[in-house]
C-alpha cells in the first residue's frame, strides 16, 4: 500500500524538476546566441547551431522542455561552448 505522503513527495519532485528544466531552456539558448554572436555568421556550423537554437526556443514555448534542452545543448556543442 502506498502512503499519501510518499505519493505527494514523488509528485513534488516531478514538479520541481519540471520547473527547473523549464527555467534552464532560456539560459542555454542565451548562452548559444551569445557565443554565436562572436563567430562568423556565414559559417555553416554557426548557421546550423542558430537553427537548433531557434528550434529549442520553439520547443520551450510549446512546453517541451526536455526536447528544448537537448536541442540547445546540441547547438552549444556545435559552437564549442563548454558547459
């Protein structure tokens, strides 16, 4: 039998982790855009990274924070940003 306190604790952890990932998306996207701003905008890898950052921003607005963070992290990797 599950205790109500245990279920409430699990639910609280899920909500906190979801809120934490939601707040990280804009930070990662900003890091990527700031890094790209210092690079050659005509470079294909920079263009691809910016496209990924645009996709990350769209996913964030849709509430798909895990997918948004994945896209943003991939863009950061393409730009050579250390995390």
